[in-house]
């Protein structure tokens, strides 16, 4: 049987998190926020795609990011399940923005992870009370396997780890499966998180059996494309219900056609 993927629904507005149990919200939407985010658990995204796509670099350093995460946690604004490190995507159009190579982006991703962990430990004066999610980057499947090796013993047994630069490949879920299999071949113990996974792949049995968790804002794009409100939280709730229902439906593959 295909395993259950714990799904964090992506949200534009932090206030809408009250409608879901698990949410993925960009730090950009949480920056300087004072009102509590009413949600069971929040995965805080680093806003990497927007920063690199629009600016070709991070405008906020690791210290600023860490300080904001520390404030959000200690003030009770957000119940943080995990904070994603500031990674560097490796799609060709992102490399053209930075002028760097895949190897450069992989190295910088690890450096930013190390720096974030160190800074949060300093701010909290000891253990960090939430998970700091390292991100595996690359483009070809072998790139990801290499990045796992570059991390070395930073990746502890059974660690929850993000897999970046896969959301643009979803015309064919087999491309995502190839990446996830390459990672699992090196470290089968890792719990893999898929960023920005679209509906086609979220409901694909081969993808689901390799992911522990995922997030997506595909509901918003689909609503806009079909002439509905892309900011309606009920669209997000219905999408999350569809994804979560796939665990039971996976026992009956023919019923997957219901979600086509």
C-alpha cells in the first residue's frame, strides 16, 4: 500500500491558516507579523524562489532570517514545525539569474544551512525548539545523490529533508520519481519533503511512496485558471482534502481517475 504523505497546504495569507491543520507559509508573509497564526503546525518557507528569481540573491542574510524565526517562535506568533534553510535552486533559469553553477548552488545551500543552525542555537542559547530543514538541490538525479554526500554527517539518521528544484518538472511525474529514487539509493532512511508539488504528482503512486511530506499551492493556480478566487481558503481546504483522501483511494487504483 502507498504510504500517507503528510500534506502542508501552501497559503498566501497567514490568517487563513485557521482553516487547516498543517500550513506552509513563506517567511515573507510572516515578517514582522504580530497576530498569532492559528494553525496546528506551520512549515516556514524561506522564500528562496522569489528572492533568487527576482533578485538573483538573498536580500536578507542568515542572521536576519534567524532573528525573525526566533521572534515568531518566542512571541507565540507561529507554532513552527520546521523552518526551511535558505537554499539555492538549480533550474537553468535560476542559474542564469545568479551566474553560478550547480556545484556553487549546492555549496551555498549547505553553507546557509550551517549558518542558520549556528545562529539559531546562539539566539536560543542551546537546542533549537523546532526543526531546521536542510534542502537537497540539483537538476539531474545524480546531482541530488552528490549533494547528499556533500552534506555528510549533517544529515542525521531519519532526518526530515527537503528536495528542491522539482516543482517545474511535473508534466511527467517520472522525472520527480527519478530524483527521489537517486536520493533514496544513497540514504533510504531520510524523510523526504517535496516543495511545491502539483496535483498530478501528489496523487501519483510512485511519488507518494517516496515522499514523507509535501506542500503545494497548486489549488490557487487551479482556482485562478478556472475563473475562481485564487485566494479563497476554502479552495485550499478542498485541495488538502483531495490530497489526504488519496491515501485511502490508493488501495483502489482505478478510483484515481476521479481526481484527473
